[in-house]
């Protein structure tokens, strides 16, 4: 059932809520929307689970306000939706940029109703190199991506998407994936890229009190596999599942294995 839920003054987010049973909330990556989880949306309801996909503000079918693209605000949006839906014993799965947003939710807003945190190709603990943290892109490279989006967003997103999958995908799927990114607002796309560039979650990982599963492709060219090793090292109750033949898009590259591992967790 599609819903529009008000998370802020005059800001409504689109939520796809399908199936019945234990809920699993999916937070998408930059710059797409909940439809990137199509291959999970198809399977989970058939297995008696409740798929809940959120389009973050600025993306997909959600409202696209001028402001609110920092991790704090995006995590608070998730909190409002979780409370509105009165979710109990739910799983929170964050992909890429959705990973740090889910971490921020877990450290700032989670209560006993959050049963498990799932980090999928997460852009965390930091997407860019920081002092004492040598992994990820140089900040200047992300600034270059932001400038490219400002100049020619379709071309910039096409180039970004070319490094997304390890498997060979059809031109039709490439076009579909680009279309998901182009549904986003330009200003939201830029502002979230700035958050990816500037935010650093290293200092809060030890505050995660919920059992955490980390899923990451070993051939990821966008969020280095080393990110997963850092998360595993810094989150006390965590388990790492590696995807040997996946790039960043492990939800498609090894979708059968991904769905099997997800169902095993559930």
C-alpha cells in the first residue's frame, strides 16, 4: 500500500508498504529511491514478511524541500515514519548512503523495537578519507562529482552508475537505474552528496546497541570493502557477510544469495 507520511512541516515522504508479518524497512542509496529494492520487494511479501520502502526527502516520489539533507534530519524522518506505522520488532536495512542514515537512527533514536540493523554496501563509517582514516574517495573527488551534477546531471549519474554493478547488465536496466536517479531533485542530489563528503560516523559506532549484520561486495568500487571491515571492527555485536562476485550493487549482482541471506536473518 503506497502512503504519504508527513515528517516535517509541509514535507511528506512516499512509503511503499507491502505484505504482512515482521517488517523490514529499507533505506535506499544515493541518488535513487526505494524501487532499487525491486528484487527484494518481489520476494519478501511472498515469504510472509512486510516490505517497507521509504523514498528519502528529495528522492523518488517524496517531497523535495530546499533543506534537510544532513544525516540527522534524514534519520529523524525515518523515526517519524517508524512511529507513524507503529512498527514493532522491525529490521532496518540501509544501503550505501542509507547505511549511515540507518546508523544515525540506531544511535540517536532506536528503542527496543529495533530488532536488527542491516548495513548493505554502506557508505560508512565515512565515505571519504579523513584524518586517521585512509579509506574511501578523497573529498576533492566528491566535490568534482557534485560539480559534474551541477553541470550535467544525467551525464554525471550515468558515469557514476557505470561503476555500480560487477555483473553484466542490460542497457534497459542501465536506463531504468538512471531513471531512478533522475526522479530525484537536483538540489537534494547535490546536498546529499555534500553530506556523504563531509559527515563522519566513526565516533558513534560504539553506541550501536542492536545486533548488526554487514553485507558488502568484495569488488565494490564505490564503497570500498574496507568500509565493511572497519564497521565489523568498530560495532561490538556485528557479523559480516561477504559477496565475492558483487560490486556496489550486490542487491542485483548476487540477488539470489542476497535474498537468501536476508531471509535467513529474518
